[in-house]
C-alpha cells in the first residue's frame, strides 16, 4: 500500500531503540524505556501553499533521519 501525505505533512517510521548503552551495559527488557524519538522519513507531502498560491517546499527528503516529539499531536 502506498501512502501519500497531503500538504505539509510527513510520514515517519520510528527507528528501533538500542538496548545497549555507549559504555556497553545491556538494558534489561523490564527497564522503563522511552519511545523512539528518531525516525526515518517514509513519505513527504508536496509542501504548504500560501494565501497567494505559492508552494513552500518541505526541507526534508524521503530516507532522511529526523527527530520528532515523543508526545506528538498525531501518530
């Protein structure tokens, strides 16, 4: 199935969080984990249209990695 975002929306696939710290300590499965805050851009809308009809393109491209809010308004 192909999903095409409208307007200035983007579709993000969350990246899997690492289960090991940088120092090599393994985190147990029972540890409270935060939801991923990085994701890969899967699809991008055409951009936002201004009141006078000009199209403002989005600054991200498909395949890029972005940060997103953990408690975003829409999922």
